[in-house]
C-alpha cells in the first residue's frame, strides 16, 4: 500500500515536471533528505521515476558519505531490526547547493513523525525560502510533504 501511494505521488509530481519540460532541456531536480530517518523504500523508487523521466537529480543531505536509512537503524521501521544494507552515497550537502541551480526541489521521504531540530535545518529553510521566492516547483514525499505544510512555505500555493 505504501509503495503504491509513493508511486502515485511520484507520478503526479512527474506529470507536473514533464509538462514544464516538454521540448526543453532536462530538468534539474534537487531531493533534500532529512539528516536521518529517510526511507529507502520511498526514496529509491522516487529517484528511479525521476531519472526515467529524463531529469537530472541531485540528492542532498547534512553530510556526505553513506546515508543511514531508517530501515537500517534499530530505531525504527524494520521488522527484524537487521540492516537491510541499502547503500546510497551522498555527495551533495545542503550548504553546497543553491535553489537557482534547480528547476524543482523535492523534500524527501521519511516517517511523518520525524522532526528536524538542528543539523542543517536553517540552511534548508533558507534554500526553500529562495525556491519559493523564485517560483521553483516544490514537492514532498511523505515526511517531505508534512515538512512543507508545517513550514508554511506552500501556504497559498497550489500543491
């Protein structure tokens, strides 16, 4: 069920992006992951669909290196609490990107009860403020949608 909802959300977002990209060069999309608690089972299909649509995708997190997904942590989600060995190498950090470099910004997936107190939050908020001011496409998957709604950044905008 969750995978179907993610796929539906991704397809809706891709439809919006593909309308804008019709006949144009490939769109550059930034996916922002929270410092921890992102979900590989939602992120990996999102990236696959975006890349199939011909977009150029960067994934930013708080720090570079291998990202520890929620499914890999003892803290949550995994039925057997054993690492599922998802490996995703982060090469882009929040403070190394600018909204002006992207056509769309997507707040990445995670558990909706996740909260973000520190670890780059101020930088991400400034990045998103710039994206709103320059009318970038904004999207969110699960936690990312909750984050955008809670931030007030999409108040008065179509979502």
